[in-house]
C-alpha cells in the first residue's frame, strides 16, 4: 500500500489523488494492451520475454490487466502471479485468463512468502509508487538468492515532468531538441496524458533507484536505454531526432546475499 497522507507529507510529496487508477483502468486496457500500443508490441514485450524467459516462478508487480504475466505463462513459466492495487485491472486480468493467478495488492506489501520467486518484473509501475523504499524491499524479500528483478521505467532523465520537444527558431539555423525538466527534484505530479485522463507520476533521479537497489543486494547486471521502436518513430515524423532520445530504461538486477554495505 502507499503511505498515508502524513507519510507523504513527511517525504515532501503532495497528497496522492485517490481513485484515479480505478477510474482510468479502461483507458489502459483499451490503449496499451492486446496489441493496441506499438511500444509494447515492438519493444516492451520482446524485452520482457528476453529477460524473463527461463524463469520458472515469476511475480508481476503492478500487472495491470496481465499482458506480461500471460506472456510469461505462454513462454513456459510454471507459476506466474500478477499483483495490482486496482480492482478493475485485476477483474479484467482474471477475465482474460491465460494461466496466471491474480490478487489485489500494492507494491509495498506483497502477500507472498520470502524467497519464493525466481524473477520479479515491474513494468512502468514505480513511476506511480510513492513508497519506493518499502516496495523495493518487498521485491528483494520475495526473490530467491540469485533471482532476477526486471525493472522497466519511463526513462528518469528524458521523461522528467515538463520535458518535451522544443522547436528553437531563435537559433540560426533553427534547431529541434528535447528539453529536460527539473531532473533532480523528486516530486509527484498529476499529468493529463490524454484529454480528460489524469495520471499521477512520481519522478525520481536514476541514482535514487540504483542506490536503493544496491542497498538491498539487488545489483544491476545489465542496463538498456533503447531507441524508441520504428512504429513509434513512424507515427511522429515531425520529430526526426526522436530516435536519439530513449523513452524507456530497463535495469536487470540480481539478488546477491552477504554483501557488506558501503
């Protein structure tokens, strides 16, 4: 579960709007699953397959309607559990079937036993989790030694709030570039991602995640900053430099025990 309003105030974050994910579940289900979103089809799902194939027991934290969980079962995992704090997502995931088990739970309180999974995946989830330290500690707890955490994030630098394309006509010749927002400021913002659709995002610099992972014995073994996929770039020809700016960051970590803290 997320912290109480008082906890959020102590961390310097504004109150988390209540009920938005329940209200916006259908927006996610219709726009980002079952082939509706080119980035998932061309990039995210193949990367998830690459890093989760061969893992027999997989926990999908923030599963949404379960598309990554279903893929894991289709590709041979014997046990896949999807957890999400949104009832409307869990209902839809169960209705779509495909083999995983689903339960209602937030990232900071996972209702599973210690060291019970070979892999945990969180795909575009932690941008919406306030209790980041509690949630990462839970992931470390439920992974077996040597287990893998596949951590997918909107790129913390390039997707900082208030980032965006700039057409600079003051320069001669004019230039087009990606403006980066206040990267070092940790904050919760309510963003209108589509007309009438408001989603809360928590921004943190990359070091905040990497250091928290390391403190828990989740050591980064691989990092990817892929260029946006061809289908996404083809849909935005007005931004010819788009291929030079990654939208996604993937950290692949391994749970290592017995390390002394720095």
